[in-house]
């Protein structure tokens, strides 16, 4: 069985330290060969990104440059069609083949909202799910249909002996960061010392150079 490939999607508007912490923890704890970063073009469940696809791609490229196992997939950033995760996984399954273990990375809040996702039950036939949790806060309070899937599919250890179908959790020791908070601080003229607590230095440099998020 090939080493699993992690998949991390999002608008990355901008990419921030919590994104990097999640991806690095997944590399370290799940035995991933690499993590694909896939900026969305038009997310279906939130407002359109504040910045152009070219800027969001450039920020992710700058943020991940120091880790060779982080790989940028620009395939969807320019698309005007909604970026549904199930369709992303279908594309990657065609690309990697039926035998390659794929692991979709997400936070606990995103996992709890899974029943609202487009064709969400089909995700399990395409990839494993790896859910990052905070220490002392185990996953709980699911909708009944998700609780049933979680109970049936949970893996005791991050050992992916099949291409898809399991759910694994891993602890993420990292501060809470939101892109909304970062954009607001940039717009308010916050000092670099404060912004660097949220953003990688290359990303902040790019934001400054291209005058992003200025109201």
C-alpha cells in the first residue's frame, strides 16, 4: 500500500499559522507522503474570497516553500464553479488511481458540519478523513447520521490499510487563528509584531507588498 497523501482545501484568504500547524501535525502523526494544498475557487458555503486567485496561490506558495512535502495544487483556484470537496476527491482519485490512500484533513468544526456538505456520504468512498482536535476536547455532539458514520468508521490508529473509508483523529496543539481576524487586523493597520503571531512572515510580506486587505 503506498504512503497516504493528505489533502487540505480552503480559501486560504490568507493562509495562516493554524493552517500550517494542522498540515505539519498531519505529516508528523499520520505518516503522510505529502500534503496537497488546494485553494478553492468559489467556496459554496461562504462569501467569495476577498483576494484574487493569483494572490491566494502566491501566498500559499510562499507559506509552504520551506517544506518539500507540502505541494500546491492550483487546479481549482481559478474556477468559477463551486468548489465541492466530493468533486475535488473524485478528480484526485482519477489522478492517483484506485489503490492510493487519500486522507482529507479538516478541523473538528468542519467535521461536525459534514452533513451539510454536498454529497457528503460519498466522501468515505473516496478518501479517509483525518480530524484535528484540541487536547482535552474529544469529538462529540454530532448529528445522529454523522455519529453513526463516526462509530462505524473510526480507526484506533492512523494506519491506512485501504485507499479510503476510515476516520482518524489527531491532536493539534496550536492557537486559534481565523482568516477573518487576520484580514481585520491588516485593514486596521496592526503592527507587524501582532500580525506575525497569526501569519507566516512570507505571507505578511506578500500582503504588504501587494496592499491586500486594505478597506
